[in-house]
């Protein structure tokens, strides 16, 4: 029985209140981490390592890790179709560059993307489960997720129920994530922690571990709808959690910073954190993704050596 399967077994504790299986899981990890130590570690990585990765090859790799995202109130079938067509055209215009990893949209546009996309190897991700607040009945989240997959979504991004987490209902958090993973089946599921609401490194570490044990295939920093969104400090803690979880269980989990990636340097910092904490095994566009709408043109401009607005 694997570690992950074992978590779904029964825990027998003699004495007072039995520990939930998730509290027991948390007990295997160091979650009492100091925000100051994390800040210092990140500062050191940025000062000493980022410059090594500031090159065209890395920027090309980052281009291929982008989840090109449109999550606007004004999105329409017409605008999403045009957005998807850009990805088709990119392949013709820049055949020597990697195409984006994913197109990320609301579930009501999964069918539009699925019918318009012509490029093999580009995933279709949908935010689901009452994004961005995650405040809905589980039945509604299940239905939305199932419909997105039926309409062509190959990946699903859900938001951890943050209110439940902050009130200490780890079991409730995990049960909801598990139930949505069952709906996703073999389709990859990313769990957004909304790290800006979690505030501390300790909370981010705990949320990462619970999400992974409950069935996340990726953990993602933020929805991009709240401030602060992704930060290098949150990324560092999440990557540490992924590393320890991998050492404990042998299960590799992907990482996706999203929201607030406003410059090529921001992207290089996240790349460097992944490289330093998780290593080369994570430096593929399967295991490392960047959720962004602006970054594609910025990377393209730096690769081409002139301002380029393609997307």
C-alpha cells in the first residue's frame, strides 16, 4: 500500500480524540517554519542564482511552460475563439519556438477552445469549482467540473476551500479536493492555495501537504484575482513541500505560480526557485507551469530582441 493510499485508511489512536489522517500526515513534515528564514533563503537564491538563468534558452523554455490565460468578465465565445486562434497562428509564425503549454479559460468556453485549437500538445485547462472564491455547494462544484471535462477540458484548476482551511477544518478541505479529483479521473487537477490569504509560511506548507495528500496533481499559488498573488516566498515553501512529499511518497507533483507574474524577471525567479529546490526533474513543461496572460509577449520580445505583441 502506498503512503497516499494509506492516508485513506483508518487511524487508531489510543487516548483522547483520534488524530485525523490529515493531521497525522502533517505530523511527518516540518510545518513550523519561520517567515524570516524563508525570506532569507529566497533573497539568497535571487542574489546568487537567478543571473545564471537569464539567457535565451531559459526564456524559450519558459515560453513553453506558459498557461495562456483569459479569465475576464468580458470573455465571449468570439474573444476566446480569437485567443485560441492566436495559439494556432503562433505555431506557423514561430515554428522554431515551443508553443504554450496550455490555454486556461472558464468552463463555459472549454468547447470553444476544444473546437478551435489545432495544435497538438497544448492542454485545455478550465478553472472550476466556483472559481475564484470556491464558495459553493460541493454538488455545484462537481457538476461544473464534470461539464468542463465533457466539453473538452484536459486539466482542471480548483481553489482550495480557504475558509475551511483557516478555520482548521483540514478534513473538510481534503474531502472536497478528493471528491473533485475523483470527478477529474485521469485528467490533471491543480489545486490553488490562494497563498495571499494564508499569510504565513507555516500555513502555506500545511495547505500544500493537505492538497497533495488529497489528490492534487499540481499545486498552484493563486487565482490572480486577489492581492497579493504569487510571491517568491510562497513558491519556495510550496516547492519545499513538493520535494518532501516526493521523498516521503515517491509521487511527483507539479508546481504552478500564477497571478502577479508581471515581468520576465519574475518568471526567471520562479524558474530558479524550482531549479534550486526541486532540481532538473521538475524543469519540463509538464511539471512546471506559469499562469499568466501578459508574460508571453514579454518573453517573445526578449527572445526576438525587439518589442513584439503577438498575443
